[in-house]
C-alpha cells in the first residue's frame, strides 16, 4: 500500500503537534525499478517480430502504452486520496494525491510525446484529433490545472481542500471526456486501431507495464517523502516563529 | 521506410529515458535539499537525527 | 418550513447578485460586448469565405460564450470579495448549499441573457441559415448553458479567491467543459444540417447526464470548498 508515516501519524494541520518522521524511500527500489525497465525493454525489442503494417515501428508500443496506463493509474490514485482527504481530513492523504498528480502529469506528457513520435511515421502527421490522443491531451490539461491550483493557493488547509475537490471532480470527468471524444470521432469514421492485440506482443507489453509500475511506485513514494519533509519543515518553522515547541 | 522508422523508434526510447531519468534527477535533488532542511531544523530543535 | 426558508435564501442571493450586476449595468453590458468582440475577431480571423464562416459559426459562438462566461463567473464572487462580505454570509444561519444555489441561479440568468445576444450576433455575422429544427437548438443551448454555469460557478468559488484568478479559472474550467463543447457543437451542427443521421439525440442525452452528474457532484463538493 501507499506509505504512511512509520510513527504515529501527524494529526494534520496544527503546528504545535510534533510531525511524525517522514518515510524514507529506498534507493534499492529505484535500482530495481529502472533495472526492470531495461530488462523489459531489451526482452521486448529482441523478441517481438515486425508488424505486418507498421514494421518495427510497433516497438514504440512498449513505452507508449505503459506510459498511458501509468497516467490513468496515477489519476486513479489522485481520485482515491482526494476523496479520502475530503472524508477524513488527514494531511498525508492530500500529500499523496499531490505526489500522484505530479508523477501522473509527467507520465501524461511522456505519453503524448510518444504518441506523436509514433504517429508521425505511421500517419504522416505529428498530430491527429483521434479519440485516444485527444483525450490524453485533455487529461494532461486537467492535471496541469490541478497543479496550478496548488501553486496559486498558499494556505495549506485551503490548498488541500480545494485540490481534493478539484481532483475528485476532475477524475469523474475523465471517462466522460474519453467517451465524448470517441463519439465525436466515430461519427465520421470507424475506430482506426484494432482493439485486440496479437498475442505474440502481449508478454512484452505486460513486462514493460510492470516495470513502469515499479518506476511509478518509486516516483510517487519519493515525491511523497519530499512533500512530507517540506511540510514538516514548514510546521517546525511555524512552531519556532510562534515561540518554540 | 524501415530506415526512417528506425529513427523514430530510437527517438521514442531516447525521449522515454530522458524524461524518466530527468524526473529521477529532479526528485533526487529535491530530496537531498528537503532532507537537509529537515535534519537541520530537527537538530536545531533538539530532535534526534535519523541514523 | 425549512425548504421554504432555503428557497427564500437562494432567491435572495440570486436577486442580490443580479441587482448589483444590472444596477452596475457596466457589468453585463461589457461582458456581452466582449463576447461580441470575440465573435468579430473570429469572423475576421476565419473568414471572409462565406461557407467557411457558416461552418465555423457554432464553434465560434460557443468559444465566445466560454471566454465571456469566465468573466461573469469570477465577477459573481468578486462583489463579496471586495466588500469582505463572504465571511458574514457564511456565518449567517442556513445551509451552505443555498449560497451555491443562489450563485448558480444568478449566473444562469446572466449567462442565458448573454448567450441570447451572442447567438443572435453569431447567426447574423456568420450567415447561419436556420432550418426547421431550430427549437431543438434552444434545448441544446439550454443544456450546454447549465453545464457551463454549474462548473463555472463551482470553480470560480475557488479561483476568485486565489492569487491568479484570471488564468486559473479558465485553466481549471475549460478542460472540464470539453464534453459540453463537443456535445453542444456537434448536436447544433447536426440540427442545423437537418439531423439526417439522428445524431443529435445521443449528444443531448450525454448533455443531460453530464449536467446531472456535475450538478450533484458540485453541490456535494461546495461544502468542502467554501470554508474561509
């Protein structure tokens, strides 16, 4: 599960309660995760045959699709912890949501770039307003809005409450956006890419997805650790300013 | 088309690694700074340092 | 009866917002004028080919509505902000949702009037040929306005109290309105074209579902967001 403070959890926002020691993220996890990515990519590149239509261009799938999956997974984490925060008002839940949002935005940007790199040789243009690419772009803008909101609000409690509301409501919209963009496209043409994947490719895709998942878990934990450290420093600075702990 | 395809395949993997390693670097740097600030504050206010 | 009191509170807030806006007529007039200006700019940028403009008409009207609407939503909270009246309003006895409902009602009326002007200007400037199906168009417009106002009011309740409200409100709001934009424009274009494929019905159902979902969600979320 996602990390919590190892000691008694901080009650939240009062500066006079001693903040629990923020968690430490193992460097070994980073090595393992990135090692897994190298291994998975090597395996997939070496073992996958050329596609009938696309040739070896298909190999981009092993980075593009896992990045997309991580994007949606990150957004789901944002949703879960936003709702948890609204329900129980625990500061750590807000910090986890924010960490997942930043990591999700990163994977989202990567997904878009890879989509364009794949699309240029495949379709001849850098961008098409197809359902998946467009939805991913809109999702990216929702992430950016969430992070911008946090940037423009100073009070920690207000930031947490507003982010949680925006995160939850934004997440509700994700399937609606996807559905409406898909309808918008299919009115004039049937879906372009086949839904099923030839089984010879699925193993490579799965191991790459798992490797990316390890990377994402590491990133979220590390980002969360940083947020806890920074928040603890804020609390201690406030306590000091008010006249000592 | 195979040759130019190769360019894009390499570009895709290059971009992936640049982004992932770049973000990793950002987190590591931020983490060092945050941990240093925390340890300094904790030390100043009498808490025991982490081992 | 508690409901009667709540409803009275809702109407009071709406009336207060509307009278301050309409009395300071500069408010409504300038927002509507800005919307028309945007339409003119779009006409200049996308024209002068008559057919191109006709094709762009629906989209242009909606984009102008979105940008002008953002101004209206921020203003709906600005009055309280400037006079410091938000805290007393919160302490006044009564459930919080009535504040949201009152703001919603005020914004609904404001934006509906504004859209009426923009649609008229759009039909004229972009040379739209109205077909027999135009009453359904009003339905699509109404549903789109509801979606726009619900989310616009909700996000404005936060953005207007933040540091960069001019950029934060559209940044938060516009991605969320993508389904409304797609549904309203596609359905309108279909209806104007005679709706041969009966596409409009599906989009109208999407708009209804969207409006219901976010009406409920924002009312729930508003409680958490309105604390000072």
